[in-house]
C-alpha cells in the first residue's frame, strides 16, 4: 500500500464512520418515536409471553399486598414485584410481570389494577392487552418501521451501526498510523502542534533524528493543498519528533505539512 492508497482508504473509512453514526442516530430516533406512539397503557404480546408491566399506584396503597387486578380474560395473570418513583411525572408506581397463557386466543383484552380496599374515588387505570396470533402478525403491526419492514428491533439496529462505527473508526486510526510511517519514510510529516510567538510560530511534527532531522536543519512548510508557505529551522529534536521555528505573517495550523525536501 502506497501513501496515496492509504489516504484514499482513510478518507473512505472516515466517510463510512460518519455514515454509520448517522444511521445509528436515525435508528435510535425511530425507536424512540415508535415508543412515544405506543400508548403507555397498551401492551402488544404473543401467547406464552412474559411481559414487564408498569402503572401508577392507586391512592391509599402503601404496599404491594394492597394491590389487586381483574381482567376480562382468564388467560392473563399479573404478579406485582416492586414499587418505584415515576421517571417522567414522578409519583408512586408499581412494577410487575404480565403472564400471557399459551392458550390465549388472539384479540384485545382489558386489565385493571386497583386497591383491594377500594379507597380511591378515581377509576382504575385500564390496560389494553393486544394478543397477536404469531410473531409475523406482531411484526407487521409494530409501530416501528424498522421492526415492521426488516423484522429487527431499532435498538438492535442502532447497536449494529454503533459496532460498525467503532470498526470504521479503528480502521481510520490504523491507516492514520500507516500514513504517518509512509510520510516519515519519504521525509514528510503533519504538524500536530502550533504555538504562536511574537516573531513567528513554533511547530511540532513527527520527524526526528531517526529520520535524518537534526537541530539546525531546515524543513519546508506546506499548506494542506501542497503550496509551500515557508521554511522552518529545527530548534530541537528527539528520535521521533522535532520542534522548529518559522517566521511567517500568515497563520499556520495543525495539519500543515513539513518536508525535508525543499
């Protein structure tokens, strides 16, 4: 792989990384939008499902033992597991498990959770439990377009794009190291640090004594378009890096290039 090929591949990997992060955000947004379109008191399930269920505690209820439920289907059962504070609106809430019998016929059922003691004047919250006959029917009725047409959860899709983003980013960093080595072999390097002084700029770059650059030497300075903008005198060098001084009236920024060849 030569320098030009490495740069082209790094550019492609960078574009793919940007694309994957956009797709990840789009999948997350679509999943959240589907979640908000789903009424909080409606659950879509299949026969045999065990579903998490959540609702507000009725007035006067202090303990899970004071809760009771009723349903128009004998195939639906609820077990209460804990109380908690509501995330969005606050208030006391309960969590539980909704068990849907494998024998449950498809249809829409209702379920109510109330206090055993009937101390509240407010009507209990009515849950709608929609039971679909099979997974395909559940998928085709999903409020998520990704789930409906691809059969994949938007959260899983977002996770996939996040993994691909990480892979592409890893390729970018790997190629960046390869480009740095190829440039050093040809006597070139990118300026990675610039300090503005009263009479010019102090610049740091990845060429050192290992590459034949020593204090007192001069290197040419180029802008990203390849135009020569000046010459820097090397002030100090290590094996891998050097610091030079250049007197220029125009700005020099990280990303400019230096070259041993004038």
